[in-house]
């Protein structure tokens, strides 16, 4: 029994010690966590509006002369013949009612069109008509405009052909009730296609009234049709042959400038 009593006393002695430790822990106050304050955002400075530079007007360089009326007419006529003669001939022959396989003829008609409207403008920035009249297009910086300018300019005749053909075909189909709906569709298509050359015609007239010689595409690309000089071709036979066309055009009087036309009119 003596051992049990001693053990009981030890437990009783430990109880006040444990209670004192708990009291000490309770008395210890944990320090409050510091709350990080977010730095104040700097006020954004008000953006000042950008100063817009005054847009300089597009003006033809002084080193060039506008092409004369003879050169303009000859260039358009030659380009139309080179680009569309084969297609117009094929359409006319087909309209006679002849039955044949037009594939080879169509390929043969499209080749000169692609050469004069895409390949030559991409490689030389000129067409056959421009080589013949020794002329070129130049922008306000004295450079060639993008080749798409020549492509779009040459599509004016194509739009006239397609639009008028669609109107004629549509009008002919209106007389037959079975094809009347197709005729109306063709007329609508033709009217939409003709909007492009009509817009070009109106813009050209407006520009001419303001003393300019630019058409719609010239105005968009900011270029002028001017007299060019013979280019150095080196050993390139094809380029030398194209440049030689200008010699023949000069003999015909197709490479004169607009000032030459005015001088001729004043002398008359």
C-alpha cells in the first residue's frame, strides 16, 4: 500500500505543475500578424493626343510629262486587241451556231490575255501598248505603281463585254416563259457587272472636270500616265524586242506628250 500512496502523491504533485504550464501558455499573447499594405497606384498620366502630320497631296513629279492623246488612244487600242481579240473572235464564231470543241481555241485566246494583263505587268510594269507608245505609269514618288493597277485598268473592257453580253442573253431569254427566270438572273448579273465600268467612267469625267487626266484606278493608286524613255535591256532579247516597238511608235507619233499636243493645237 505504501507504493500506491507514493504514486498517488506523485500524480497529485504533477497536476499543479501542468496547470501552471497551461496558465503560462494562456498568458502568452501571440503577436498580431502584420497586414501588408498594397502600394498606392500611381495616377496614370493623361494621354496626349498624337499630332497628326499634315498629309501631303499627291502630285505628279516634275521630271515627267503627261502622255499625249495619241499615245493614250494607241495604248488602249493595242492592249484591247492583244488581250481580247482572241476571246471576241471565239465568242463571235460560237454565236454563229457552229458546233466544235472550243477548249484549244479558248486556251489559245487566254494566253495573250494572261501575258498582257498579268505576266508583263508583274515583270516589267508595262503592257504591249505601253511599250509601243513608250509610256508608263508613275506615282508621286517617281516609282511604278503596283502591277495590280495595270491589271485592274485592263479589266474595264472585260467588264463591258461580260456585262453587255449578259444583258443581251437575258433579254433574249425573257421572250420564252420557260427561260424567263434565267433571263432575269442574267440581266441582274449584267447590271451588277456594268456598275464597275460605269463608276470608272463617272470618276474619269469628274477628274477631267477638275483638270486631271486620271481614271478611277489611277486615282486609287495615285499615279499618272506619262512619257517614258527607252530602257536599257542588256542581253535580254525579249526586252530588246519589246523596247524596239517604241521606235516604231515614235515614227507614228504615238510617244508625244500632252504639251506637244497643246503646241500643235496652238500652231493650227
